[in-house]
C-alpha cells in the first residue's frame, strides 16, 4: 500500500521529492515509540512529500488527499497533513479523561464524530482507537526453569530467531565486505501456530515455545494516556487555517453542545491541550503585560510632566489605535493571534508619543501666558509636522512586512498590520480628539476653580457683615 501511495505522489507534478519510512523486521522498538508519540498505530508508515517552491500548500494538500482517498479500504487508513511556516506545530488536542475506560472510549468516539465535518481541521483521530494486532508471548517462569532457562533468556532467544543475530563480516571474492546475519526463515514462523512450535533450548533441554509460554494475538494501543493516574484518551486534529482561536472556540462549542444534549457523559472531562492551551496561556500573559505597560507608561508620564490630569488625557490616544488596528486585521484577513497581540503591546508605547509631543508643547505655551485655545492652535501648527513625519516613516518601514514581501515573514505580517492600522488612525485622531479633550478638561478645571473661589469668597463675606451689624448696634 505504501508503494502505491508513492507512485501516486511521484505522478503528481507538484511533488518534488518523496521519502518513505516503513517499519522493518528489525525495527521492534523505535518505530512503535515514534508512532505512540504521534498517536498512530505501531505498524504505520510515513511518507514525506516535498512540494515545488511557490505552490499553494493548502490546495496541494487537498489534491493529494483526494488522490490517495481510494487507499482507505481493507483496514488501511491514510491521513494527509501539511507542515510549513504557518501550520508547523499547529494542531488541535483534546484530552478526554475519567474513571472508566469504556466511557472514555465512547466519549472519544462521540467527539471525533462531532468534529469530523468541522471546517478548518482535518485528520481527526483519537489514540483510544489507535490499536494494532500484536503477538503476545507470556512466558511461564516455572516451565522456563524446567529447561534450565529464564524469562529474559527466552525473550532474547525469540528476538534473535525472529530479528536475526549478526555472526560477523565476510570478504567476498571480489573484495567486498558484507555483514552476515543468522535468522529463521519467514516460512517457518509465518503464523502464530508456527511460533508456538518453534523450539527453544536451555541448559536442561529443548521444548516448543507453546509449552513454555502463552502465545496469542492481542490488540494493543500505540500509546496509553493517563491524567492524575486515571485512564484518558487524546483526540488530535490538524488545523488547516490561520485562525486557530476560532477553530478551538468552535470545537469547544460543539463539545458543550454534546454535553448539553446528553450525548457526552458527565463523568467524562474534556480539556484542551497542545496549541490551544499554549495560545490561551500566551494570551493571558500578554493581557497582563499590556495592563502593566499601561500602568508604567502613565507613571512615567506623571513623573515627567508633573501632572495627573495631562497624562490621563494622553492615555486616551490608546483606544484611538484600536479603531484602526482591528479593522486592519479584518481587511487583511489576518486573525487576532499572538503576533497581533504583540503588535497591540507595541502600540501602547508608540501612539502615546504623538500626544506627548503635542501636549508637552501646549503646556509650554500655557506657561508663557497663552490661553488654552491659542496654545492648542499654536501647538498643533508646530507639532503636526514632526508627528506626521514619524508616523509616515514608521508606516512605510512596516509596509513591506505587512505585504509579505520579506521571505518567511508570515508571523510578522499580523504584527505589522496591527501597528500600521493603529498608528494611522491614532495619528490623525490624536490631532483632533486629544486637543478637544484637553480643552474640555481645562474648561472644566477653570469652571470648578471659579465656583470653588466664589464659594470661598461668600463664606469670607459673612463674618464681615456680622461684625458691621454688631458695631452698628453698639453705636
């Protein structure tokens, strides 16, 4: 079946190189261990196909999947996944845990069926069903002692017979050196019954393996998952789109729907792991970092400007950045991923500089005796040029990255789009919104000061009038 798949891949003009890895007769441990980590059956083979440069990986994957679809029969299953700069390591992983193994397997099958037709994922599978037939040989220690052997020695003997044992190297007539291996012919042990009648020797005699051990064919899982010592199963799927957050959210909604309808037992718990868990943890860390960054920026501005109100006004430029950053992501088709959140974190330090440059000069003009209106107009005329120059320079510098012109900059595209969109709107809105807000706050401060001064003057006038009245009555 692997050879047939190779021929199909070689016939595809989009495929440049094909490499296959098939477990051999002597590969009794490494392949099984590798398959266990990947959630596959131990007797599975791997074919790696490298596509020609410039091809659409997603379209090529769908075409290869369709070409290999007819091989999914007679107990064989073919799964096609892609690995590139976008999807490498991006996968959905759900851990199903509980106390009863049968309930876990039933719940795992239910979740796999519910996610099989979901858009954005492919190759949905569970390691609870990744089983393969294997020959189990359980040696009876008492019978092993009868022939003067042990369980470990019988196991070594079986391995030497089936896998082979090196008996040295030989030099042929033409000078070629070859390694010689001694092993039993496949025709002698081509069935479980042939393995049972295989002779096993010890220091006290020789007997068939069937008399020394219990030999049978059993179904064995490639991997066993446990959570807090209890049995569990892991459901995995390849995420085929960029928006991994949306895929995880939809998968969680479908699982909750199964639980609400009673199709999923309450005794079974589901937990998202892998890429989803890492992304949620990264988002929490970034939100915490953004909150800390806002606090630090405000404290620094308070210390630099010597005011509590002016830095508060400057901080209003941050929401102005989100007005442009979020629509920029939507228009460019990029998801709100980790790199986009890093872009928002960068904007906290970038966009406030425009408001600082403007209001710092306005405060200087106010200190020279200018009115609020004149200071805002004069500050805007002087500072508009450096504000626009720095913003335009930053936007132009990030434009090639946002357009994907730099090779391997897929992840940086989201960051560049967020910074460009946020800086564009915040620059122009800062020149309008921040002066208006500053004028309103300053007007409110003046009105409050006048009202407070008037009230204080009224309170001071009352004792004076009382004193005059007392003087008049005495006279």
